[in-house]
């Protein structure tokens, strides 16, 4: 009976999507990444640790063994994006951007407003290749009154993944690396 419960649990993990909550904050030249509520990455801490290691260790020359490199050119990149864009089972994603910025000058702040919206649209199009975006909320707040330069960016996202989708995407990428060309109908050929 215990084996049946374990089998059902594994089957649910394979099929039922689970949410991954990701939050990225950029403020005062510090980049922080949170997974759920736990801080996973901080740029300031990483730079401090790197400086401390450089002070402690003398530099030594290391010879690295040569590894076989995968040839990665523009055709392979086009093939990967084509396959991911036409993937029938894309993982779903919810996005929320919050940005508050100022340049110190009202005219340049207004000019940058249009540029930032274009960058956000481009990022949306790039993210929409591997993911299906089901909700997109953009809050862009220019501060025309501020005297100094300030930028605060907060990105929240929830990605709904399951193991089947992850395996399928990995197989699509591996197939894209193996096959060089894609005809317009989506069929791969050539080696």
C-alpha cells in the first residue's frame, strides 16, 4: 500500500505544475534575487567575498584541460528559439514589473520613459519564447521632482513548472543542438 502512495505522489509531481516564486530587486547598485522568501543572491555580498579571497590567496597559473566545445553559432540559436517558440506545452508565467526612477532632469526622465517601455516590450517578447505569459503587470513610475539620479527596479514572477515540461524543453534544446537546419514546416533534417 505504501508503494502505491509513493507511485501516486511521483506521478503527481510529474504532471501537476508547481509554482516557483522569483523576485529580483535592483536598488542602490545592489542586485538581490529571492526564491520564495529566501535570499539566494546578493551582488554586494558576492563582490565583498571575492575581494576578500583575492587579498588572501596569491595568484597561481593553472592549466585547464581542453574540453570539447559545442559549436554554438547563429543557426543553432535560431533553431533553439524556433523550437521553444513553437513548443505546444510551454510553462506558464506571471510577471510583475515595478520601476521607480529619476535622472534629476524632467526632460531626460520623460525621454527615458519611452525607451524603458520599449526595453520592457523587448524583454516581454524574449521571455515569451520559452514561457507562456498569462499575466503581465507593468508599473513604471518616473519621478520628475527628484534632484538626483535614482533607480529602483522590482520584478516578481511566478513560474508554473512540472517535470514533464522541464524534460520536454531539455529534449527540444538537445535536438536543436544535434540537428542543424529546420524547414518552414518545423521538421528537422540533416546532421
